[in-house]
C-alpha cells in the first residue's frame, strides 16, 4: 500500500530542489500533488516528471506572499478535489549578510517570503483541514534556527520564527486532528545552495569541501534526504509527531566534528 494513497498534497516552491524532490516522492507514494511555484517553467517540469513516472500532479501558480493569489490557489484546489490532506510550506529564499550591512528592503524580502509565505498558505488551507478534521502541515525551518552561522542574520531570524510558529500552530489546531511539524535541514545541495556558493566564494569547489568538513556525515545532504523526512511527517505513520522539529542535518546541530 502506497504511504500517501488517496491524499491531496500541496507543496509550495515545488519547481526546484527539496520541493521538487518531495513532489516526486509524494506522487510515487500515491499522493495527487499540487505543484506550486513562482516559476511556472520549473513547476511544469516537476509535473511532467511526475506524470512521466505514472503519478498525478497539477501546477497552480501563486506567489506565497500574495494573499489574493494564495486564496485563489486554495479555492482552485477545493473546486477540483474538495480536500487538502498535506500542506508542505517549503518555498523560501536565502538571505546573506551581517546585520549592519543588510538593506531594509532585502531584510523585508526574506522575512516576507520565509514567514508570510508560511502564514498565508496555512491561513487559507486550515479552514478546509478543520472541516475535514484531519491534515498534516509541514513547515520548512532550518537547523540554523538552532545554531549560529556566519552572515545569515535575516535568514536565521525567519527560520527561528517558523519553528516558533509551528509549535503555536500545533497547539491551536490539535483539537481538529491537524498535525503541524517542522523540518530542520542542514546544508542540502540544491540550486539554492549552489547559487549561494557561486556568489559568495571565489572557488565553489573549495567552499563545498570546507562545508563537508562541518558535517559528521562527511558529505552534504541531498534533496531526497529531506523529501524522505517530509514523506514521514506527511504520512499517517507520523500520527504521534506533533509540533516537532525534525533534523536532517548530517549531525551539524548536535554533533561536534573534531
Ligand atoms: N538547501 C538547503 O541547504 C536548505 C537548508 C535548510 C532549509 N532550506 C529551506 O528549504 C526550502 C527549499 O529550499 P531549496 O534549497 O530546495 O531551494 P530552491 O531555491 O532550489 O527552491 C525554492 C523554490 O521556491 C520557489 N519560490 C521562491 N519564492 C517563492 C514565492 N514567493 N512563491 C512561490 N514559490 C517561491 C522558487 O521559485 C524555487 O523554485 C527553503 O525554504 C529553504 O530555506 C534549504
């Protein structure tokens, strides 16, 4: 029996990286996946990959920071499927820089996408889940919510906020049989990280080698490592997971490498 059989899953930012990997895995496990992204071309590619392997998916574009667009997206899903079992709030952007050098506009952009982008899809999906009296919401935090990391002030602030939000949401919606958990990945090799390495280091290969030494695993994570954790939280097997941070970080948060 597929682990997500008959479930409708909405994944934001599913055109790339962890979101795309999760969309493919969720579909493989029987879910019908609503692929959301700002980038229609990348999202359509995710849908194509899912359909190619025999799964079911549709693309619905929306900017997760825009209330009208998010509300319309949820209405469209309601009209088509009349339920949402899984909401994976994955879309996010990076923010690099030490605090005194961050421009207010850049700060606001990171806060907006990474926090408002969790608030809005949750706000519009929750009434449907409350009506169903079931649902699993997975919020994308990061292990940076727990550890200090150089030049990531705005990004760290957002991921800490998402973790706090997850716990409060869980308390409020537990009576409706809705689970809300957070993923805390370490460094996962996705376009997001590749772009950061390209723009922040003269030699990205040296940067990757140095990042690897920070991991107890000796290597960086891959999108599928996080997708597997998301699959667990999405599935009924995680029925006793509530308000929990789930680390997928190669030991960075709790381990000390030498
Ligand atoms: N890669 C890592 O090392 C890492 C570690 C911890 C947490 N994360 C988090 O995981 C999530 C996914 O990261 P990734 O590495 O796969 O990134 P990615 O850049 O590969 O994918 C993110 C996707 O989100 C989409 N997106 C951005 N803004 C959006 C918006 N306003 N509305 C809708 N879609 C939008 C982008 O178009 C992109 O397709 C992010 O929240 C990120 O902060 C990543």
